[in-house]
C-alpha cells in the first residue's frame, strides 16, 4: 500500500512530464528510484548530488523541489 502511494505521489509531482506521469511502476523504478546520486546532510540541510549526464536529472530535480515545498503535516 505504501509503495502504491509513493508511485501516485511521484506521478503527481511529475504532471508536466507526460512520459513519466503516465509511466508504469517498473518504468518509474528503473528511471527514478535507481538513480545515480547520493544524498548528503550538512547543517540540517539535505543536498543531492546527481550525475549530470543522467537523462532524467531535470525531471528528478523538479519533482524533488515540488516535494520539498509541500507543507508538513502537523
């Protein structure tokens, strides 16, 4: 159930990328969840380091920014 919700949120965050917004779960796993990146934390800030040659870097960056701008649940 949690995986289905995660896929649905990913599709919502990528609404302006038609290829990824309607992608099958396997496609999203291949293109988005197995990405060549690493996350680091410093001074309470998270930083992602993406491979610049990765074809979906711009789409991932857009989805990341939209996801981090969502209001926190209290």
